[in-house]
């Protein structure tokens, strides 16, 4: 129980520090633009990032997905930083950016 309380305190402290710096949560939805890689995911990539602006959130999301997909996508291998973001921009497009942390809901009721 003690470890749980300490973890909760650490999470709250990091969130307070992020607010002081000016970071907010954003949810970015990305979709594959090339047919070669569109088979990997039939649903768009949904990424939750913390950034200072929506544009920064989109760049952070592109970078995160590119790093996660390095083994699947040969064009991402060996790239870092700006080159990796540019390559990700060629293979992914931003569909939407939302303020806050949102998770996709899959339901038969809609």
C-alpha cells in the first residue's frame, strides 16, 4: 500500500511540474498514407502526448509512432531526430488533434 501511495504522489508531482512548465495533454490521431504499410493497422494510430502546443504535440506523436514502428517500417531504420520526423510525415498524416487525453471506444451500440 505504501508503494501505491508513493507512486500516486510522484504522478501528481510530475503533473504539477508539467503545468508549471506549460505542458498539456493532447491526443493525436494518425493514419498511414502509403498502401504498403496500411495493412499493419486497420485503425488509425491514437497517441497521447504532452506538449506545449497542438503543433508540438503532432510532431511528438509522429516521432513516437516512428520510433515504435522502426522494426516494421524499413524507411525509419537508422534515422533520428528531424530526419525521422520527416520520414514519418511522408508515411503518416495527422487526422485530428484533441486537447486532453482521450482513448478510442469500440462498441456495437453506435
